C-alpha cells in the first residue's frame, strides 16, 4: 500500500483523475513499482517482466478498444483506423491475430 507521503508523478496512479482515451490511465506506472514499494517501506523488492502473447480471436475486442482510443484521441485518422480495424478483423477470422502485452510483476516483503 502506498501512503500519502509517497510523492506522485504525472504517470503515477494517484495523480490521474480522468481516464485516458485509450483506457490506460498511467501507462508508465509499472516502471515505478520498485521505487514505490521501496518508498513505502517494503524490502526485498523484486520486479519481473513477462510477455503475454495472444493469438486467439477472443482478444479482438482489446485491439478494437485500443484502436477506438487512438481514433478518439486524434492519434490516427478515420481512414487509417478503419483500415487497421478491418485488417485485425480479417486476422481474427483467419487465425492470424497477434497481440503481445508486456506484463510487469512486482513482489516485496513488508518490513
């Protein structure tokens, strides 16, 4: 648990009050796990990185949600969005969908 004495940064979860258009409120928060845990008094802090690879069509809604966020944020235009979404739908239908998500796991011991 992070106490109120822990400083926040623009990317720390405690500093965000409005959701980001892509649904990821603090995309760099995992980079702070080690420091936040140490600052909160935890010891033996360990951080591991894993890569989740998903090829099942069940993950298509995740990709479509990210695309919708990029469109609403103005990061891509409607034409590029629609073409990319159509391509992802084709990939899902033909068993060629690919999504890789980095997963960060932190563990520590409370002193």
